[in-house]
C-alpha cells in the first residue's frame, strides 16, 4: 500500500528572485549525495488531517513551528519511493538560526545490529527556486513548479 506524507513548502520573493524553504536529509546515507534536499514532510497517521500533519511534521523536523498563515494545497506528488506527498504552500517569512530535528534510529553499518540515532534533517534554509530544483529529490520538483505558478 502506498505511503502518504504531508509537507509544508514556504515561498518568498526577494530582490534576487523567488526562494523556497527546503531541508537537507540527515544521516550518512544522504551525506554528499545529489538530490538530498526535501520539502519538510512526514507520514500521515491514520485519519489525520493532512494540513495538520504537515504543520506537525514541519515543527518536528525543523524545530520551530511553521508560520501561522493561510496555506494552499498544491496537490499530491508521487516520489520514486512509492510515497506520495500532499504539499501545502504559503508565502511566508521564517528565520531559522539552527535546525533542531527529531531523530530516528538506523542500523549502521547495515547488517551490524548496531543502532545509532541520527537527525531526520540536518540543515534547512531558503534557496533560490531554480537551484532548489536541482537539489530536491526528483519527485518534488513538480511541487516547486506548482508553488512558483501559484505565487507568481
């Protein structure tokens, strides 16, 4: 059964161009890899409201609450991992001096039986939309395009 996640994509216009707030996935698997950035997101609990889940996940992964603004549902975007993400976007300003993400336990090295705790997200920042298209996982590029269309 496909997994369903929900995420928040913040968008802003600057004199230098449009920017989105995206996050770098934590842990050794993503270190040094291309397309290791993501829209802050997480899995929905059964029966959970997708927008409320997206706001909860943003706070868990970034360490601060998402801005209290009106969000627009951009749609559902399928990722190659058999996961679909419902993305909610808003024009907003947010300053994050340091990311304080929740953590997950993984086996490292794989097959060793040794469990280590890693942050889900190890960095998050405002990035120019054109550059963000080259950084986010491929299944989320369409969400960036949808946000730019919605807010331009």
